[in-house]
C-alpha cells in the first residue's frame, strides 16, 4: 500500500528532474512559447512550470524566457478571444464546460460588460484563475479588443517577468529549496491550480 501511495510523488519527482535536464536544451524556449500559446486558449497546465525550470537551469535566459512566455500567451489569448467571438458553440462551450464555468456564465458576462471587465482580465492573466476561460468569455461578450489586449499584457507580463526575475536573482537558492522540499512545492502548485478552478466556480 505504501508503495502505491508513493507512486504519484515518485512520478512528479521524475517529471521534475526530466524537465530540469530538458530545460537546458536549445529547444526549451520554443517549447515554452508553444505551451504559453495553447495554455491561454485550451491547455489546463500553466507555462510557469517550464519557465521556472528554464530559468533555474539557465539563469542568463530569464529575460528572453519571460518575453517568449508573454508573447506566446498573448497569441493564445487572441486565439481564445477568437474562439469566444466566432466559435463559441462549437469550440468555446466545451472548454467552458470542462472548467465548470457554465453555472456562472451570467456573472462572467456581467463582469466583462461592466466597468470591472478589464480589471478582471488583469486578475485572470496574473493569478491562477484559468486564463483560457477569461479569454473565451471576453470574445463571447464582445469585450473591446484594445482593453482586452492591454489587460492581458499587464497581467501576463507582470506574472512571467516577476517569476523569471525572482528565479534570476535567487535561482540557485530557490532551486535548492525546491528540491529539498519537493513534496511541499508540488502540493503548493497543486493547490494553486485547484484554487484557480475554485475562483471560477465562485464568481
């Protein structure tokens, strides 16, 4: 029984070690950009995981990695907006259903059409709130494109450059703490991810 309980931990640790090794390859930045694109429109796992691994492994890449992550995320945000605006029934609705946001769709519509729409967009871009739900909702509610893009830039750039900057300044100590207390770090990441879904459901 104990062996079975240790399987998720061992799998996570093996995945982390593999990611750190792979983050040193030249293809890592291209993969980061791709993950950032799809995370902003459909993918549930945030690109921060690979961003952290890349900067921890290659601190000199921190500005480039944060910029690539931001640009990729904005491209994905535009795709999510387009899904909401032009393909809500066929593509957007299944994604919304997956994240359990349908019960609160009226509230989401109200947020984006009200005076706080841009600020909610900033919050969704910066926090663990699933960003793709916000980008699709922005398109579906015809949020003006200029505030949408500005809010997305502020939130995404603020988040990714903050993460990369911290890793650049304290990369090796953070990496040592992360590896020493890997179980707690994995639990914290899981709780943040779940917390984003809870926020969406609580709107």
